[in-house]
């Protein structure tokens, strides 16, 4: 595990453990276990609540919606994979939960202001 991955893991672990609302802890563990396969309805079930109640819980305790939290986590994963340089952008899109590589590229560029290819080229330099 490289240093950046280890730091991200420790930060994520801190976020999970520091969440004051106990119902969110299993939800966060589920999200961090595999952010590419997250289903909001199943997360709500994990928290023993409804989807409409899960959103305000996230906003209260994490200051963002579950969808935004998941998207940011997926983008962090994508950045790590792009820096690694082993997988194709198409494969990274699939592994981070984006079935359409073009949509992934657009979302990535929207998030970071640079395409995944550009990010990879700048990370290697």
C-alpha cells in the first residue's frame, strides 16, 4: 500500500469512527468497502432508515449528500489508479462504478478541470 493510499485509508477510517450518529457508521463502512457498487436504497436499509431520511443524516453529520460523498470517494479511487498508470481509463471507469467511460471522463473533468488522460500525464511527469 503506497503512502497516499495509506493516508486516504486512515482519513476514511477516522471519518467513520468520528461520525457521532451510530446509524451512519455501518453505512460508511459499506461505502468504503466498495464505493463502485454502492446502492443508496441498500445504504438506507443498512442504516435502518429510508432514503429520504438518509440524506438529511448525511448532511447533518458529514455536511454533504450521500451521492456527493460517494462521488468524491470514487474520484479519489480514480486518481490513485491513474497515478499508478497500470489500468486503462476504460478499466478505471468500470472499477470506480462508471459503466460508461465517456461519462466517467466528463465527470472527472468536471471534478478536477482536467481529463483523466491529462491527469495521468501530469502525475507521471
